[in-house]
């Protein structure tokens, strides 16, 4: 039986630790925070498309200043004073570099080895700072986080934007807050065999320390750390619907404010839709909405999709939304140039990237599963 708990769309504000981006770099050992090198001959283009004009072809080992980094797509770079684009899979850290600081672009598993079959050490939220020791942009990166060395898929690692806020918390510190959806046992370990520290009433807030595929969440209640079954924790008490895009497109209206709830944090902001085709093209309404939008992503601009709930009329619907502003812009003075793509079950995209399409639909399913 599905369980729901109640909360208003005026969701809880979560404290986010925001620090100015400071990279302390040793000239002998560390590369400049925004500098990568080409790992093969690569076309330096006028736009983020294989149809864009080729300014020049850069040979292997060419240094470029990275202005915007989408690890699964294109990077905006500067070379010899010219700004252009190149595929991110051809960019890596310079040879002999000890480490370069990257940020995770989405919730990602930190593993003991470079394989999906390796043990998950922990999971990182979007914007977690890691030191990249070895970087294979088309595969896995060897990284260090809080003195622990492991591996992360490179497509989930992006260079931080200059002056962008980031999550510098260690994985053992609270990352967000959820509420119990029923009276639940707060246990000493991730097992029904573990001792019950106490029973928490429905709608009790707990700070999330770790969530993994075992089905248990490591949480903090008061000053006590323990475990609760993940399916008994959520951020919403509303009845969320999983509707096909063919249905949603008849409901959504252009230029109407649509409240959005970010599933992983519970934070809210507003968007407006200006185009309805194979998905909805949307923009944040105000500069305050834009600030929240990127604050949730710890300042990282990425095509990685986040699960969201959108309120259309009086119906809350599972959806997904990436974080890379691009192309046309219809709302002036909202703090960002470009728009975002809002996806629902069965919506499509002109992108040819299978991983991107899969990521969008997986995020829709995550939004549905988190109801």
C-alpha cells in the first residue's frame, strides 16, 4: 500500500553551505583550475554542434581555458583569445598534474574500482568537491575525497564555474532533510536485525547522511546517528501523478507560472513554459528563481537531469529538468540567458545522445518513485 505524508508547497528551506570558490594551486604540481588539455586532435568550433564552423584543429596536448564544462557533451573554452566549443571527451587534466578539483554534476556513486561491479564506498550529492587524480573523460576517473581514493564515472564530473558556490561538506555531514512518512524504527544499523534506538513518529524530520542501494538511509536525529528504511522517508505528502507527455501537453499552458519542487531537496521555484513540442521549453521566472535553481545544483551547469514535481493546475506531476541554459531566451532580467528543457514520461528530444535521453526518463521515474 502506498504511503503519503502531508506538507505544503511552501517547502522547508534547507541550509546550504556556500563558500566562494578558492583553489589553492601549487605551480609545480597543480593545473590551473580552469585549464585542461586535449587528449587527441580535436576540432575547435564556433558552436556546440558538429555542424558549427571549425575555427581550427587543435593537436594533442593543447592547453585550453575551460569556461563552461558539460562532461557528457560540449565545453565552452578559450584558446589564444578565441572563445569556442569542443567535445568534452577530448579534454583531460595535463600530464604530470597531481590533481585538479572537479565537482560532481549529479548524485553519483563513489566506487572502489573503475567498474559498475565494484563496491560503492558512498554516494555524493550534486556539487560535491573531489580531487581528480587520473582523468579518462570517456570512462572512469580516479578521485580522492576526504582522504579516500576511489572512482567515479567521468561523465558526472565537471570543472567548477568561476565564483560558483559549491558543496564542500564531507559525505558524512548532513546533505538534506527528509521526513518520516509513518511511525518508523530508528535503528543502530542498516538491518531489521539491528537494535531499535527509538521509534519516530510520522512527519519527523531527520538529516540525511548517506543513501545507497541497500534500501537503508544513514540519518541523524538530534545528535544521534542511525538508520531508517529509505522507503519510509520522503519530501512530499502530495499525491504525485505519472502522466504521459501526450496527456501533459494538453494541460500545460504557455506563459503561465508553474511551481516546481526539486525532489531531492524539497526546495521550490517557479518556471514559465514558452514552447510545447516534443517536450516543454521553460525558463525560470525571476532572478530569485534562477538563484534557487542553480543553488540546488551547487552552481554547476550541466545537462544532467534532476527529478522534479511540477504543479499544473491542482495536479502534481512527476518530471525531470536539466540544468544547462541554452539557445533562445524569452524572459529578460531573470539572471540567466537561455532556457531549460522540462521532460515528462514519454517526452522526446532532438539530441542523439542515448545516455542523455535515458537520464531524462530515469529522473522522471525517480520523481515518481519518491512520491
